[in-house]
């Protein structure tokens, strides 16, 4: 039976005890809920893949409590240090060269010479990581390929009975996963997310290329079909067909749900996964979710990335 733990000292102590015993515990971050396991424990990391039904060639993000802990896992150059100083804690994951003595399970990195590292900002995540005292491998706490969880009840709906516990932390403020930037060479955006790429380019004083191969993922969230509800998803819809559930953005009279009536991409990102779940329930088996256009700027890039993957042909 999956325990629902409060985010108080007793709840966090119980979560830490479970993690140290090799169990899996979901916890809130500012982006989405993560499914945490001891990143140095092969069996715990393998259990993450099993609980999610996740392909084992798909690497995981190592979540850390502070930059010193990150520096024990990865090699930081001046660019990485500048970005960490500017955006950590926060919704940025850096893919960096893996230290030979990092001590991570090879399942975390999918045997790649790089590691994805993040320092989350959510106070519950930070308290849990500090109390645990080591890195936690933590993909999104949902069955692989399905809609990501932004509330504890989303986690329970997908993983109850398959993991030890969920730490309750309220709705996630950002609502889409972290931005992933590779710095094992020229900077490359592997996944748009909760931090706009323009902010990265300002700190780097250089453009960021986009490069991702769904067949050979270097970081989470790169599979062609991902974040998918049960219903079919149709994008760029300004006039839905009869029977479709219309998910709006901006002024969309008659939309069943609206990511942001004011056309605010920050609000839309925070609402995205919860409203996809609501739309899926409204559409029902064999139904279709029609999604209004979202501008491809700022956080709109992350929203559209998730929507395109949700709409992609299912494997």
C-alpha cells in the first residue's frame, strides 16, 4: 500500500527511511512530482524503471541538495558554474561530463559518459534532499509516456500500489518539466521546459542549438511519443469538430477548458498537465482533445513540445 506522507518533519523522516531502505518515494518539485530513488543503489534505480514501465535506455536526472553535491557527480566548466549560479535552485537540468568517481548506478546515466543534474527549488524537495544527504534519481512520477503529475493525487492515480510513498506538497507551480541543456560540447537544448531558452542565452552570451535524437535519448523527455493522455490529441485547433473536447488558450469562446483565458504562457504551463487529465476524462474512450494554438515563444516552446509529443503516434 502506498503511503501519503505530510511534508512535516515526521513525514520527511519516514520518506528518508524508506529511500535509505531502497524504496521509491514520490515528492513535489516546482516543475512536476518526481519519483525518487537512491541514485547510488542499483536495485532502487531499477525499481524506478519497473514502476514506471520506462525504457532502460532512457537516462534519469540526478536531483541534488546543493552545488557541492552536484560537483561530486559531474564536471562543471565556467559555463555550467555561471548557469548554476543564475538558475539553481530552479527548473534547469544540466547534462555534463560524468565524474569517474561519482558513484552513481550506471542505470541513472544509461551508461552514457554524461549525467543530467538538477537542484530543485521546491521547499519540500530541498528539505527531503538535504535530509537524505545524497542524490536522488527522479523522473516524473507517472507511468512512462503518460501525462506528467503536478499534484499528489495524480501520482496516486498512476502509481498507487507500485511505490512506497508520496510526499504531499500541493500543486506544482511551474507545471512543466525542467529545461535540459547539454554542456558536454557546444550548448544544446535537449528539452525545452520551465526556464525559457532566451534566459540561458543571456547568461551564456551565445545562441543555444536544438539537437535531440528520439532514438538515442541523452536526457529524459526526448522520446517521440510522451506525455500522452488516453484520448487522441489534435493541435492548432481554432474550430473543434463535433464531439471533440476543446482545450483553449487565450479567447476561445465555448472551450470546455482553457489553459489561460488571458493568453499567459506561465499560467498555461502550470495548468497544462492537470487540464490534459481533465480533458482526457471528458473525452472518454476513443475521444479526441482539440488544443488551441499556443505561441512558440518563451514557455510556449515547452508547452508545444509537450503537446506535440502527446499528439505523436503511440508506440
